[in-house]
């Protein structure tokens, strides 16, 4: 998990939810994503950021986004508007965390 991902988790979720969200991102949105071929934490940011964006800080939406990512991770990229630009997730993260 990258420090940038953790900053976004902190931005979207309260301290009481932080550990759960980080754990779920590691367990359910990592190297185990069907058809995703990146073992690098930075490479996983794009999908993880999409899940966080779609969650809007709500655990139920977070769970739904994780389920979508595990069905087809490209769907979360489409829904988060990260599909057509491989750097869109980075630009979005900058707007959320102040760079």
C-alpha cells in the first residue's frame, strides 16, 4: 500500500474505519484482482483510487466498488473516469490530498 493511497483513505474515511478500509484494499483489491497484472503497489493505485473515489467515503459504496473491481476491474476505472487516461487517477488524487 502506498503512502498516497493511505492519505486518500484518511481523506475519505474516519479513524474508526481506516484499518478496515486499508485491510480490505490489501485483501480484496491487490494482486488477487482477476486479470490484473501488476504486483507493484504503485501499479495498483489506479484501481484502488477508483474504488475510493466511487466509495464517496461510504462503507457500503466502498464494498460495492470492491465487488465491481473483483468482477472486472476495468469497470471501476470506467465509472471513476480513469479508463482513458493512465494518469487521471494521479490528477484526481492531487485534487483530493492537495498534491
